[in-house]
């Protein structure tokens, strides 16, 4: 939970640096940072930097999942919808954290609600991914997504500490 909040805060403040750090961290050439996903969700974190980060993440997932052409054709549209739904809830959660009108107890309570929504989205899409991919690849997806997020946090923290 804290990691996701941190990701949101760091990306808001260091978005330009984040894309460069991630490109270096995951050895993705900056020229190849166009996204293979259709990352578009209204006005929520829909900047060029977020597109590039999502492209790096898509490349990272693609490299780790080793999808066949048929699997990829089915997987990426479902993944894009998953990302869109997750980004909406994560945006709402970040907004809640920075809403000074709420008292601390309301913020904590609301965060539990957002965490519940996140869990429900993940459960739903786990079922969706399981209809497309064998169990080993579904497990690999969740593991790769977690590793990407952890590496992103680690690299951004290191970069921030070096500034």
C-alpha cells in the first residue's frame, strides 16, 4: 500500500526523471519507449511520461511472459482494460491522501475501501487472464508486475537520494 502511494507521489514530482531512470533500469532504449498498450484513461495520469512508463512496463511484461501471437492478441486488450481500471482507483486513492478536508480517520478508512477495490479488480482480472493464459503465465504476469513496481520504486529512491 505504501509502495503504491509512493509510486504515485514520486511519479507526480519526478515524471521526467522517472522515464529516463526506468529506461536505463530495464535497458529499454528511449527510442523504443512507445507503448504497445493503448494506455488511455481520460485525464488520469495521461501524460506523455506515463505513456512511456507504461510502454517500458509493457516491454518488461512481454519479455517475461513469452506470449505466443495468439496469446498476445487476446492478452493485451484485457491487460489494457485492467491497467485503466487500476489507474482510476489508484488516482482516487492518491487524491484521497492529499485531500486536506478529510480527517485522518476518514483518510485511513477510505484507503481501506480503495485497497478493497484494488483487490477486487485484481481478482476479476486474474480470472480474465486465466481464460487466456495457462496458470504458469498468469503467475508469471503477477510476479513480473510486482517485480517491475518494486524495481521502479528502488530506482526512483536511489535516484532521489543521489540528487
